[in-house]
């Protein structure tokens, strides 16, 4: 089965080592570009369920305990970019498969 | 009129006469052991204030108020039902009737009585000693009187060159007087120092501009020719001076003991036994009024030990256990007098039988050290230190714990040479070693506290009270706590985070010395892994402090916390607030109108901030550049409210408008704000400038506070409002504009260079070894030879200032990051406002649901 990829933006729309927000079928998605990582791009929900605002794309990217995470800009909880798992609370947010191909950024349906 | 007050309940009545440090400590000890349940406790103090910290009395002249020095605001007493009466003198004890009589004629019955009446200053009966403008140095009221007098005169003289005399001389010097010290003995500090030590100290103090007359007896004091007084000396010479301060020792305040027939010593002092009981079993005496084994103890630590033993004895029945007895106390001391280190341990005068002495003297850097050891050379019996107290802690521990001296014991007072063993490791101290003598806390007490969950110095202080008396043991305490943590297997890490095994200060130096310009370069050369939200902004800030690059450069952008990355302050709903710079809070009507127009156009909630600026709330990410374009066109600059950097310089209008202003605080505030506005620092920095001592700008609660004086500017440093308020320390007085700026340059850069991440100046100062005096040494006397570099670094920051918003608006790459969505032009539907008091604010969760329900 082929994954239905959606084109989101160009690679130059991304910010190296940080996130941007995108709107995908009415949902806010935070897309992170981490060139040092294997996957290079990650997509998780932009919604911070603890701070209750759409801000995760504006958090700081960190590498903790061998995982790429983002620290929420509101109250600093960490969310794993590859899984949406929160490190401090038993909360998991939506995440998407994402890829960078030929200068284009794609995400797939919910994982 | 005489009346008798008594209680209806059956609890015995305990009266405490005297509410100085020791009297207060006694009450604390009673309360800590539940003594307020065993006794009705009443406390009488002669002074109008409750107990205050007399050890730090001189700080009353350097900015601390009575409230700062207070040891209690009375709430401890109130909470535990302890009645207290200030300004209330007890004039008589009737031991037969077991009553005390107050000055107002009232009598009170007691069951037990504690005398903590302290001491009074001895004034030698020199003819003329009662003239006007003569003072003693004991109470806050004394200090008020001295301050008032000092304002009108130029010369001051202290009679007495002991510990308190030199402390008083320092105070007179700080009050701006030409200061002299007259000592009857052949040397300064005759009790603590030997002849050579006294001579070195004299030389050091004279080097600071204080005239010292030793071996000098004053014959009489008469009218002066050029000054208020003339002191005629026994050798025929004389000294003219306007103010005389007697500090020639203390005498026990034992008047009540004499009056009531208690046994007193030949030379005064109320005789007590090991429980601090006087010759009347129901009456105790503690502190400087008490004579134990024919000795008076004029230090606070022995007084506290007496308080503890008296409380223990009084409560022995109630608690069913015998308290500790008082069996004498160590009188070793270390102090800083007029900026000179002086230390004295044990038998400083080498009077022990058969003892041997090591002496080290350095006439170039002016220091003197002596060790007195036992005949066999194995034990330390005493020591004298002048000029450098860093040797004190180790020597004291050898002495107090009778630890065998190492071979080559003289190394303990020799300057540290490369490769030589230094000091005594904390490990070598026995468990009984006394770490804090004020509160009698041993190494074991500290280890126990750590084992019971106090995992930081702050926690241990809270539990044991160690280092909360004179504070002299703070550095040693930290070592003992770290050692105890290590023993528990808790790693004591000063690493910034898992990516850098360095402190912020180390990283600052690495960046500077290695000329490192990017985070990745630093990570590659000195770190590991990929960085995190701790090290990235910290390094971003260091890079900005040192090189002052544009923070949104491609290689720096991912280091910035959201506020720095978008140059605005994120609010709870993800929108931002905008604070343009309004230097000194001065704004033209035209600019004020622009702010109003912009706020109106974008529907921004508008509020005046505490820092005399205007904050516009509710801008979305994509509105930020548009709004800034308008603000910059009107001449505004970024206010950097988002950065760990200079926020505002608050000000009053000063001499330009105000009837009381003595200098142009407005202009100074604007100049300072414009000078330091670009500086990235470990945490935010706030300034204020007041135009006179009325202090309308509240400068003493700021990181940097400047107050206009008749002679220029007084500079206060490291104050804080907020969560943990701290009064700024008076750093220097009567500065001209140029020196003021020079000192601020140096203080701020030294802070930026040495503080931890997110450490405000107040916390930095509290943790700075050597404290205010050390900072003065570094900044005023250039102790570290750093001043030129610090100034040059600041000048670089000043010269390379750029308005980050202006740069951003000219950079299409940077502007791109301000889009709300990369693929969609709409806005965030979760940002919902409602109106309140004619402005908008974010809707609450329930308001949002209602609004959605309506729309639905």
C-alpha cells in the first residue's frame, strides 16, 4: 500500500533546527527540520495540551536521552518529535509521518 | 501608681529581661523545644525595637534599614503566645517577693527570670568625654545620632583600636569623614593580634587613609581651634576633630544584679554556673552580662551557646531530659575590618607552656601569618592572620578538633605554591567538627540533614541554621554539603546540562578565548550530543554577550527561546505582547499618539508597565512585522522586553522639574538606557535613577540603582524586587558621571562573565565569595586586573548595538519565519478575544466553549 503523501511546503520554508506551523485539513501541524537527525523532518500536532494553545512549532528543539524533542514555549514540557509522547506527563499528541524529497516537504496521514 | 499583673492560669511565668541577639535566641530556643507550653513567657527590651542583628550593625550605614537588620518582626512571639514589651526598662528585681519592677511603676511576678541585658560601651573617664558630638557605637539610635552629626562635620575620631573600634572607624570613613583611630595600647586589636600582626594591620589601615595613633593616651578633650574638639594627648601632642566616637571596650550590664544582691565578679559580670544559673537558682544570666569561670564572652556565638544551655536547664523537667551545659566557648574570630582581613585563633599570643611558633610575613603584599603549635609540634594551639583570611577555616578546624598537624605544618600558612598540598580536605574533619559556631552545627549535623533529604546548601541552612549567623562558614558549609552528597552517591554536578560538562562561566571563557562564534562550533569542540533547551539559549546569550551578532542570524536562530526568536513576549494563548523602548519613561505626545493609533488599528490591549513603558498585548505572529514597521517609522526601537538583557531604566523627572531634585536624573536615565540597551546578560537587568534621596524611582530595588546626591551619584548594585526582594548594596558614593558609567560597565560585564544562567544579580551577589567587598576590589581596585577588558567588552557591545526589529524588517529570510502557517494565510482559530473594561482580552476556556456553541 502506498502512503498518501500531502505536499506541505518547500524545504526553504523550514527553519533549520526549529519548527514552523502548517495547516493540514483544518488541523494545525508543527513541522520540525532537524538536519542532524536520521529522519530530518518531523510532524506533530501544534496544539500544546498542557498550555492549551497552538504553540509547539515555536518551541526549542532539544536532544534528550537519545530522542529529538521539542520543549513547549509555554511551560517547557517536552514532546518527542517522533511519537508525540510527552516526557513529563502521560499524554501523547498526534504525530504524522513526514519526509523531505527533492526540496519538497510532505506529510502522510496520522500515524 | 503600683499595680501587680498576674496570670490566671497555672503555668509558671518566665520573664526575660533584654531583647538583644542573645535574649532573642533564648526565646527561639525555648519555642523550638515547646517551652511556650511549659511557661508563660514575657520579654522586656529597653530599646524601642525588637532584637536586631548587632553583628552587622554597620550595614545600617550602607543601605540596610532597621527592618533589614531585625531578627524578628514579632510574629514568632505572637504565634507562640510570647508577650513582648519594647522600650520598657526593668529597674528593679525583688528576689524575696519574686517580682520585677518596671520604670512605669508596674510590678510583675516571676517564677523564673533570665537576664540577657548585654553590655554597655565603656567610655574612659577622660575630662571632656561628655561634650557634645561625642558618641558610642552600640544601638541603632547611636547610629542615627552619629549619622546626623557626620552630615555637618568633616573629621571623626574613634577612641579605641580594638575590633569594634575599627568597625566604627570603617563606618565613619564610609560616612565620608576624615577618620582617625586613637588606641591606648601599643598596637591595634591588642586582644586578638600580636605585635607584628598589629603593626601590619596598622600599615594597611593607614594605607586606606585612616590615621592611626597607637600607644596614645588622651589627657583631656577641650574646644578645638579649627574643629569642634581638641584631644590633648599625654605626650603633649594633640588632635583636632569634630566628632569623637568611644569604642574602648564593653562592660557587662549588671546593674540589676548589683541592685538585687546577686553575686557579681570583681570587675563586673553576673557570675553563672554551667547551666548559666546565677547565685539565685531561679535567675539565669546569658550573653555579655554573664561571667562564667571569671570570663566575659563578648561574641555572639558563646552567647547563643549560653542561651541554649539556660533554655535546656529550664526545660529539663518539662522535657524529661538534661540539656547541654555551657563549658566555655572558642573566641576565635575572623573579620574584615576596613577591607583588611584579620583572623585570630585560640592562643594568638603564644602563652601556652612550651609552645613553638611559625611566622610568615610578606611586606610586599602586606600579609602576616603566625601559627602557634604545641611543644611536640603535633597540635595547633593558636594562629594570627592579617591580610588574607583564606587560611582561617583550615587552621580553625585543626585547632578546634585537635587534629594532628601534617608534617611540614608550616605549609598551612605559606602562600599556595604550585604542587603544594592545600588546606584540609573536608574528609579529614571528624564528625564532631564544629562547622558553624554561631549555631553550633557540627559536620555530623550537616551529614544527618543531607541524609534526611536536605539536598542543597539552601535546604541544609533551613534545617540546621548553619551559616545563618555571622555567615563566615558559608564556603566551608558548601564543601561539607557537597561532600555529604557525594558520600550518598548523589552526583554534585555544576555542568550546564548533559551536553556541556562546564559551568556557564567556563563556557563564557571558552567562547571568548577560543573565538568561538557559533553553537555548533562550541558543541563540536567542547560538548557532546545535539544540545537542548538549557544549553542552546545559554550559549546563544553568551555568544551575544561576547560578539553581539544579530540574534536571528541563520546559525543563531534555533538557539533562541520563543520570545527571542520572535522578538516579542509570548502570552498564554500564543499571541505576543510588544514593548517598544521608551528610555527613562520619557515620551513625546506624538509618539504616545502613535502607540495609541497602532494599538487601536490592531485591537491591542494596552497597559502601562511597572518599568514605565507601554505594553501592547494580543498581536499574532504574522502581525508582529507589520506593527513594528509602523513603530520604527515613528522612531521607536525594540524594547528587548523579550530578552535576557537590559529592560528599563526607571526614573523620576529629577532636577529639571522637581523642587527637590539635586541632579538631572532624567538625562542620566536616558543616557544609561541608551548605553546598555543592547547587552545580552545571564538574566534580565533593571535599572533606576532617582534625582534625590526621596528615591521616587525605587533605585534600591534594581540590579543597578543610581541616586543623585549633592556630590554626584550614589551607586547601588544587585537589588531586586519581585519574588525575593533584596535591597541593593551601596557600592560607591558621590561619583561623577564618567566614573559612574565606568563602574556600571565593569559591574555588568563582570556579572555577565561570571554569573550562572538565569541568575539575577541579587542571587549572584549572594553567592559571590567575598560578597560586596570582593566586587569592590574587582571593580574599583582592579584586583583581578580585568577592568580594562571589562570596559572594552562593554564598549564593543555599545558600539555594535542594532535594533533587532529594524534588522529583521530588512531581512526577507528572517521575515519569512513570522508567518502563522507556511501553507495557509488564515489565522489561529483558537485565539479568541472578549471585551472587558473597553479593551479586549483572551477568552477563558468556558467563554470559548460558549462562543463556539453560539456560532454552532
